[in-house]
C-alpha cells in the first residue's frame, strides 16, 4: 500500500507550523518542511514536532501573489 507524503513549503511560518503539520498528519504520515531560508524558529520547531526539514537556497521561480 502506498503512503501519502505532504510537503509544506515556505519561509518564516513558525507561528502557523504546528497547526499546518497537525492538519497535514490527518491526511498523511510523512510531513516534510521545505524551508526557503527562514530566519525565525521555523526549522527548530519543525524538528521538535518530528517533521523532516529540507533547506532550499536560491531562487524559487514562483510568481508573486497579491
């Protein structure tokens, strides 16, 4: 049986991380944080709540929204 993996991608989202991870774990066992260069406590908190963290340095080539 295949398992679902959810990747949360962002930067400086420490204040929302726990609620996002809890919701993601309702759907998937594996939750990964793709960090885009956070300067707050996002990475440390992700590790405390047992999420694997991948760090990305460089351009993301995503359009600006808003």
